[in-house]
C-alpha cells in the first residue's frame, strides 16, 4: 500500500490532527475533481431540465438522482475529505460509499439518459469516480484499519444483511431479465426509450457480486471485509434514498409510466431507514484512536 493508515503519537499528544490518509494525495485530488464535476453535472441535470431528451418519466428519474447527488452524496464526500484531513477514521468509509454512489449513477447518466450537452461532464464524472475508488482503496492500509474493529461488532449479522440484499436484488432483476431473453423487446424497456437497461448491466456484472463478496469476507472475518462491507453499507443507504426520490419524481412527471412509480418511494424510503441500523452498529464498533491504540480487534481479523 502506497499510503498507509498511520499515527504520529507525538503529534497527537501535542493536539495536532494527524491525517489518516495523506492530505492532497491521489485520492484527494481525484475526489476534489469528482466533487466539482459532479456538482456541475447534477446541477444542470436538476435545474435545467430542458437539456434532457428522454421520456418524461426517465427525465424525472434523472433529476431525482441528481437531487440526491447534489444535496446528499456530494456534501457527504466533501465533509469526509475535511474530516479525514483532520485525522478522522470513520469518514474514510463514508468517503468510499459516497464516491461509489457517484460512480454508480454516472453510468446511469451516461447510458440511461439520451445524448445531451452534458455528455462530457457525465464521462468525466464516471472516470473520476472510478479512479477515486481505485486510489482510495489503494491508499488504505487494510490490516491496520481492521485493528480498529471492536470484537463486539456483529460481523455475521451485518454480513447476513448484505447477503440478503444481494440475493433479493439479483432475484428481482433476473425475474425480469430471464423472460426478456426470449423477446425482441422486453416489457421492462417500455417507456424508457432505451435499447437495454444499464441498471441490470452494472448491477448483475459488478455491484451485486461485489456486495456478495463483501458479505462473504465479512462473515469470514477477513480484513478486506470490514472495508468493503462498510463502503457498501454507506452506498446502499444513499442509493435507497436516491431510488425513493427518483421514483417519486419520475412517477410525478408521468403518472402513467410503468418504469417509475410514486408508490415505490415510501418502500425505498423505508429501506433507507432500515439501512441506518447496520450503519449504526458498524460505526459504533469502529474505533477512532490510532491503529496501535485500537488493539484487540486484530486477533479476530485476517489479511
């Protein structure tokens, strides 16, 4: 790992905040750029709807996603950068989850939104989100981070929660995809104006498998499980809010739509509230002292 989680005891005793990840290193630069690009892209998507060329429901859905990016994900990302620079540990996971949300939804802006003048901004958002995740994961000294884990963390309960989400999510998508394999134009594309569904593409190929792998690693008490599972918990919480909002705005824009429904908004709002419970237990048991001071958890975790 190029940039380790580190602690300078003398500086801490003097009251000087010690960055957990070196300030203005690679992840910081890409995250600042991601913040600027995402703010611009989401701002125009939300406040200049004439730019969008999709169906009313899809345009409303895109604006809902932009609203959550602008007022939840991006502020969380900015706050995380500031808090990590002051020695914060828990915000690393929030940073990871917020960046993951922006990267995920950049794909939807690119492929679920018909061509428009924001295309290059969406491309930049996708690229910066990807490299932020790569550089941030590379910057974390995962075994040292795992030492901060309290033995009281309900690791298997959290792993079970992630496993249930991944199985239910995969099942819901495959229920639509498998019958669609035998049709030239499956019903799930009606009203979208799309030739395929990018949600199914990236969920089934990457995000659902990643969540499942995170659950397995956490269940087996491996160090990478702590980091990946934490990021997935934050990501899923923000994404649940996003789906609630985009369903509301898409369904409001076109009440007859089959791809967005106001009725689904409270369902995903409830999922977001449920998601606060595992987040509470995760962060409650993640110690904020130095890796050496955190001590005990290392006996329960492997590299």
